[in-house]
């Protein structure tokens, strides 16, 4: 990891993270990799309903990169990502309001669901995509706990209406299988492997 940071700094690589997610920005800050944030533009997220969840995450991550192609230079690396929550083969997105947030958490209560994050890494000549999958097991949540969380933590910008790093994660999640940070919205360790490969092509 240290050698990767040194490689980025020594060669003046420009890392661009196109996102509006505070969680992804937080994780990148913890990595201490030099990077710049670009607020992501809205995209058309219409996808064929028969498409598998991991492929949807990959497609959306790739679509998010398209508006920024003009920013790519010889040493620029553009990173985009999309996280999807899936339960019983059904994708649940971000809640539109308080009622839908409560409904989503009731659906997740006492069940296991899948979290997929698709990541796209793009340079002027190459493009790499990968996804990570995690399983999240929820305890049975009381109505009071669900309402308290929704009213105090504003989960409206989160897929599945929750953040694992929030209070709901402390009291409601029994266990996870896979990458914790993937559930937060970005599979950091797997990303670093692909970032290292990308840098070697520049």
C-alpha cells in the first residue's frame, strides 16, 4: 500500500473520484491517496429488469464515467462506482421518503440480503471494471428502532435505506460475509489491486 502511494505521488498521477457519496470520500481520505472529487452527474439508471444485480452495478458504474471522458489525460485515472442492495432477487434502491425508508428496513429485518458494488477505473487508453459482493444478516428490528433510525439518521441517500456504519449497523446487523467496506459503498482492498494494475499500464 505504501509503495502504491509513493508510485502515485512520484509519477504525478491524477486520481479523480466522481461521486456524491460522503462514504466513498471518507474511505478515500482514510487511504491517504491523493485524489480530487468530482460531483457525479445524474445518469439514466434504466436497466433491463432481467439483468443480474452484479451486472447492473457494473453497467451503472461504467455509465457514471461517460460524462467525464474529456477530463482524461495521459496520467489521469477516473474512478466511478455504484452500490446495489438486493433481497429475494429484487433490487431495492434509495428510499424516496420516510414511508419508503421504513418499509425497506422492515423488509430487511430478520433476513439476509446481498450488497453489490460495481467499480469502474478508466484511463485515456484503458478501462477496468469489477464488482464485489457481500451478504448482510439483519437481526429482527423492532418498529421503534426502525422509526428512531429513519427519523434521526436521514437514510435517504443510501441504497437499502441504511448505512452499516450508522447506529442501525451497531444494533441491527448480526453478521456479514464479505467485505465490510463494500457494504459502506466501496470495496477498498479489491480496488487497490485493480488500481495498482491500472497504474502499471500508464
